[in-house]
C-alpha cells in the first residue's frame, strides 16, 4: 500500500475516473454539484480523506470527488492511496457528520445550530434548485451571521412551549424580517400570536391568526414538502407580518407574493457571493 498527497487537476481526475470500472454505486449529480460548489468557493478543505485504488488499479473510492473537480474546473489537494485490499464492505460505512453537529462544534449560538435554522439556510441557498446543499457553505453563512440567524429562530418560538412556527420556511422569513430592519420586539410580538393564538390587547391580530390557521390546516400539511408549499408558507409569513404591524385586516388567505421571491433570490445571490448579472 502506498499513500501520497497529490494535487489533482481536472485532467488528472479524468484519468482517474477512467479506472472507475465495475462500480457498485451510481454517480449522484446532486452530490457532485455540492462538492463542486465547495471547491469553487474555497470551502473544500484538505482533511486527509483519500482517493483509493485497489491492487488491480481500479478506482474503489472517490468518484464523486473526482467528478466534482472536473465540474469545478479547479485543482484540489487530496490523499491518494494505491494497492489497497479490495474489500468494498469496509468503504463508506461511517456515520456522516450533520450540519448542525458541525455548527455546534464551532460553538455557534444554539438558535443557529438547530434543524429548523439549518433547514432555513439550506432553503436560502437552494430554493428551487434540485441539489444537495453544500454543507460547508451552510456553516459559513451561519458563522457570518450567527446572531441574526439565532434571533430569527428564537423569535419564531415565542409564545408557546411547542412552537408551530419552528419550521424552516418560517425561520427563513423571520431572518428576512430582521434583514429588513424590523425590530426584535415587533417580530416576537407577531410570532407570539401565531404560536399561542391569543390576541394582544390594542393590536389587530387577524393576519397572525390567518397564518396560524393555515399552518394548522390540512392544506398546509399536504403541501409542506412541496416547493409550492414551502414558498407559500415563506411568503405568507412575510405578508401576515406586514399586515400585523400595520394593524390592518386581512382576507381569509395569503398567496405567494412575487416581491418576496425576488427578495429571497437577492439574499441568496448575496449569500453565495454572486455578481448581479451572473
């Protein structure tokens, strides 16, 4: 067995993949996309994980990483191990570290390390894209604005021991409300009504109750795991808060506001560091 650290260029990755014969796993395009995104943005770090070849010269571990190098078009430093025993049963059986476990290891605020907040950041990054969220990019965004994300989460859970607003689209909407310079007290007051269902004396609460009824309704339960359902919940939260803050009455339901989708795309562009015309 021989192990060396090598800089793998896209050209070398292509040569390595030619030895990817008799593979027991199909290539996942979404995984390749996620890895390539990390590589292009500098979030891919050398950690000793290796590309492996057996004694016959066949590639037995690393096809997604090699394909990602080609897709990203950048060289990446990796460990390459050759002449290993071809025991497939021992490969890729370890437990993968989750994004919230990584966030906790970085000592981020607890409001920024729970599944709802992690899901909100993932929604911000992918939204209508059918791809795996680059895990390192999620951690990067959480680290850069950990206080904002933490406040967004804690505002969502105000008013009830079991919050009905502890959901990724709502946490993402709460984050947007903070980015629009709404006060923490105003945002908390809104979610307190949505969670508890109790009216606040002197404040028109019907928009918050409309949102609450939607979250608890059968329509939401059927659509939650669809793009339309997530989009509607996100947009309805922003619309209901706007009307709640203005003290206005509201019709029986909310629809997706194109302005909210545009806002989300703009925040995603900024988060990904993309140029306006990319």
